[in-house]
C-alpha cells in the first residue's frame, strides 16, 4: 500500500494543505507574484507541473500546483467528481490562497476543469491556459468521429464497476505506466517520472476517484445534469486563452482540439508543440515554458 507521503517530493517548492469548499487540498507552491493555479490531468498528480513551478517562480509568478479532489495527498470523498463540483473546488482554492482570481492552467482532464471554471466561475479566472484538451463542446463533437472515438476507447471500459480500478493498480500500476508510454512521444517518460506516477496512483482511493470522474463525464451525456452543463458551456469564454497541444498526441488528437477558439470571445492563441504527445509540458518543458511565460508577459497578467 502506497502512503500519501509518496507525493511529497522534495524540490524548490513548499508543500502545504489548504482547506477550501469543505475539502482539504495538498498544494506545492513556489514564487511570488500573480497567482497561477496549475490543475493536473489523468492519471497524474501535482508533480506533472514541477517544471512549470520552477519556471513560473523564476519569471515572477506565484505558482501553485494542486492535487485535485481524489488525488495525491488531497481528500478523497466518495462523491463530487463532476466538473461543476471540481470547478467549485478550484474557485474556492483560489480564495483560500488569498486571491480573488488567478491565471488558471489545466492539462487533459484538468483542462476540462479549466474550461469549466472560465464559464461557471468567470470572476475567478484572470487568464486561461489549456493543454491537451479541446473545449467540452468541441470534444463532444470530436468523439463522434471514428478516429477520436478509437483513440479514447478506454473511456468506455472505465464504465464497468470496480474492475477497472483493480486493473489500473494491478502489477504495480502497470496499466498506468502503459498509458504514459502510449500517449506520449517515443522515449518518454523517464524512469523517475514513471515511478512517481505509478506510486501516486496506488494511494488508496485514487483509482476509484479518478474513474468516478470519467464515469460522470460519460454518463452525464444522456442525463439532465449533463445537458444543462453543455448548454451552459455554450457561453463564450471571456478571458484571453492560450491553447497548447502536442503534435504527437495519440489520446486526444490535435484535430479534435483545433477549432476550440470558436468558443472563446476573447484573444485566443493556439500553439502546436512539435515532438510532444499528450504531456507536452513534461515532454517538451522548455518549449512549453517559453510559450507560456512569453504569452503571459507579452500583454501582462492583468490584461
């Protein structure tokens, strides 16, 4: 059994627990300046942003990477894994960190959360950065195509009760490691990254929490709550948005993400990162950091 202490990885950042929306969240924090809240994706945890924590802190920002509800050293309640609740968590976390708003960056499922925050809690989002995730309405359309439906076929398998959780943590989380390798460029991840992710996913409750999100995402498409969510998401995003995608992403194809700018009613910048798959901020951290910080500095975080 893996302990939560496995995610308390040492580095030039500070670990602490912050309470928000009735839930305790573990965060890693570095730097001073405008707040940048970093939301990880599946099947990872806060450490996926460690390269950006360092770069953003050096560039004059306060970077905070959080273990989302159900992950890492954060609380793992039995429910609350829909996008609206998760967005409420993140908006509450911004307030708990002493800020009225933040630059919000999300990767993969954390990107869905970031898109949702910008619509449901627009006052909390100063600027928006999304990696490796189409806008929810664009994603729904893309899943109707054979190429993207096949690329995301594991989503259907996750709907079975209990069995997927057991398979994901079996053999030292071998399937989690397989996802990292399959969705990324050849040669990634490095052994240390793979070890961290495999350990973090084996913390009790993480596999179930992660799959509850995927179950809501799938099942809500035909339920009233899902239809209400999609109607709400038709409102144009009202803040400047940077959209980054790996050119070699085999999980969420670049063609599925391209075109999300139609849902943004503010300046929108699309950047395709060559030599990167589904984890561009880890596979090509220098390119992503340069793109991110250059975009933030170009017009200033308060624009």
